[in-house]
C-alpha cells in the first residue's frame, strides 16, 4: 500500500512546478515527456498520462531505486527505466525528458548537434543522438544512457530529448538551453553550413570561463587610493 500524503512532499511539488514552467515555455506538450528528481533512495517522477503543463503534486509518484511505487496513487511514467538508469549510472540529481519542437525536429534529421556555440559546452559540447527505439523499452533506455555518457543532454532519434543535472532546476535549465541551441542550429542551417567550434576554440572558452568565473554575478571593486 502506498502513502500519497507523506513521502517527498517538497520534491513532488517541485516536479509539478517545473513541469508547469516547461509547459508554459512550450517544451512539454500534452502528456508527452516526463520529469523526475532524486532524494536519497527515493525518486519523485511524473505519472503516465498526466497533462504536464497542468501537473499537480498529487500527479507525481514516488518510487525506490528498483522502480517500486512507495507513495502516490498513479502509475509512473512509461520511461521509468530511463530515469532509473540515469540515476544508477551517472548519479544525477534530476532528469527532464521532453518532446520540445526544435529538439525533436533535429532528432529526426541529424546524427549529432555539433558545438556551434560556446554555450553548448555547458552540456558537454557536441550533443549525441541516441538511435531510435520504441518508447518505454529497455533498448531505448540503454541507447540514451550511452548518448549521455560525459554529457548533460542527448537527443533521441525521432522522439525528443533528455537532459540531466545535479538539481531539478539545473536539469530544466539544460532542457531550455538545448532547445535554444537546436533552434540556433536550425536557423543557421537554413542559411548555409553552420561553422563548428574546433577543439582549440572550445578549450579557449573553457579557460576563459574559469578565469572569469563566467555565469556568476560579481560586485564592482572600488578603486583603491
């Protein structure tokens, strides 16, 4: 018997909130996609069949690392094996799977999303495309895990995308970044052949980001007499 009122209350609410935000941004459409966050040996994950842009905490199920439901009254997503695989293999804190329009469109065309902009380095650089497999199958989960190795994002051929992060907010941020990058690539490819940053250029960006503490605010330093 499950207890839908006690386990991972904050995490379930956070999953519902992220789903509504990503739905408002157009990344989660209808019942397509799924989101989860891990807290210790428990995972709060969206229920199958739920309308994600309107998700409530009560539509988030809690499972253990073996996929057994420990809280909630709804069946978890059909992609549960994928989420569990990410947690087991990579120790991530959260997983976001979407059928976002640009990411899905590119997944039908390209074999990889090359590093055409330095912000893609935040996802690990070139984004791989996992070979197509039927949704909810072990074959799909395994192919996506292979594509995620050393990355925070992967495209799923003729399907969508998946992003991971140490926190739920970061995984959602990565999903938004990936969708933006896919849009940039699509627009660039419509104009010509996109230029790709080579290894030297990518390394220079990484070194500059480290030196400047890129991505964080800094207080202005007063001039010293």
